C-alpha cells in the first residue's frame, strides 16, 4: 500500500490487509476486533493489541484519519 501523504510504501500481512479492507468504511476498533476474531484463530487480547498497534501506526503515518 502506498501512502500519498508521505510517499512511503507499507507492506501488509494477511491480517493487516484484512483490517485495511475493513477500513474502506468508517469503523470502530471494537468492530475491527470483532471482524478479525470472526476470520482468524487468535485470542481476543492478542487481537485487540494487534489491531490497536496497527491503527496507531497508520495514524502516526497519517495513512488513516479519525473523524
């Protein structure tokens, strides 16, 4: 994925790509976690941690915005 604001390329794994696709529409962290838990075998705690980490990184890179 390419960030137009920073001209940087970001590689995504399967879970990252799933989160990114889910963010095509505005979504809460809770909705993203629920979606990932439905699709992958992962503990809720690990899922929450990973989703928050992904979202924070995308915010830091201004790849996503919070409205």
